[in-house]
C-alpha cells in the first residue's frame, strides 16, 4: 500500500514539528499519529538529548489505548535500541499501532533496524515518504553519521594568481562586499568556525556571523582555535556570543570532540597553514574558494604545502558550482571521486 494523501500531509506536519527540536548530537525528528479514518490523534517531536523521542512524545499526548489500530507518521525510521530512552519501535508495537510511515532509514548501525522490528511484529511499514524533504532537514546530522565526524568546509579568499595577501602581509578586503556577505551567511549555517593561532594573533578576528549592516546574525558558530599559543586577554574572540574552544594541532581528536559536543558542520577559515593541514589530513569535504579579479604576486599563497610533490600526486577536485558575487567568483568544489569527470 502506498502512502495516502492524508499520510503525505501528516508527514509535512511531522517535518515542521521536527524543526522545533534542537540541533545537536541527536537528529531532529517529528511524529504524527493518525486514526484509521486519517484524523490527527496526537503530535510530538524530539525535544533534545535524554528526552522522549518523537514517537513516544506523540504517544504520550493521548489516552492509553487510543493509538490501537492507528498509523504513526515519523520523519526518521523508529529506533531499535535502548540508550537513555527505550526503543521507539517497541513503544509503537506496545501501543497497538498497525501501520508506520517514515521518510528515511536510520543510517546509524546502533539504532537502525526499527522498520524490520515493526514488520516482524506484524506492523505494516511504508518507507521513503517525502524522503527528499527529510534529507534536507537532516543533512548535517546524516553527514556526521556517514563520515564519523563533522562535515568540514574549508574557505579561503584569493587573488586571481592564488595569493591571500600582498607582499607586506595586508590582506583585508581582497574580495568585495557581495562575497563577504556570502561568507557571513555560510558562517551562520555552520556549527563551528575554525582558525589557527597565527591568524588569531595577526588579524584578531571576531569569528562572528554578521549582516551587511554589521549586526550579529541570529545563528552564531562556536569559535574554535587550533594551536597552543595563548589567546590574548583582549582578543576579539573573547567577546564572541559563545565561549571559544582551543585545541592543539592534532585535527582528528579536535573533530571527535566537536562531534561529541553536537557540532555537525565545521567552517575552516583559519589561514594558509590551517587550510593546508586539513587538506593534507584528507579531512576536507567541501572547498569554498572566493576569487577576486586582482593580481598580487609575491609569496603570500592562499594555501601552503598540501603534500603534493609531482603532478601525478595532484589532489583532483570536482567543481560543484561557480557563482558570480559582484566582481568576484565563488568556486565550490569537493574531492573528486571515481566517476567524476
């Protein structure tokens, strides 16, 4: 049986409910319980780590037994493991739900398998309803599940000849206002923004996401500093809305800790050395290169040594998009995979 119009409507409602939950270690999930006649009996969503999952939250909002024979609409496959809360698949079975419709499979090996558990108990299961919308909602959480670490975007701005600064070290405003506004919007979409101590000490960046009028945007990334040199008492980063985190130069433990803190998307903006360190470690998922129509010459390269000594070792990229921002270009690229041309 394919999903009905009422079930599609309920899934759209479940996706809207999911957005009420906080982003973090756990996914944003929404649920709607429908009567056999297609009427909404209850709604719920996941309110954060340690709280009831969306299905249980919805089931708790009506009288015991009222869900018998009902249909549960859920944005993510019901979980099948016991952590701080019990398995949602079992809760739905115990409630007497006869049909479960969900959008996307749970990619986590620990919690997946709820669909099969429901089927084995005689519950009818329909998967893949409004899957594209659910993937869009959970894109960052899904990336963490796939990678085992936060998704990493590395950004730099450069002149047409690949320089990040003039020979005297001046680098401010290589690109124009449109490109800079785009950077701030991307900062706001990230969970953390990363720089090295070299950039921090030389440029004293605020590491905030700001609007064109200079005001702070509603969403601010957590500032992260890589390196062991002390952050000065008067540094602008100390006035950031979030307390900064500092790690030594080992990137993998830093990313692991950030993931455990609920960071899904990392925006690396920390200068030629930090950019190169992420590239050498194979930890870049997306390149954001802003190119200004200017020539600077000199040796102030936008990226330092990435471990390539011959042309055969070149790190090939796949261009995903090219955007014109005022007079500048934004090139969005990713590491090339087999099949990329």
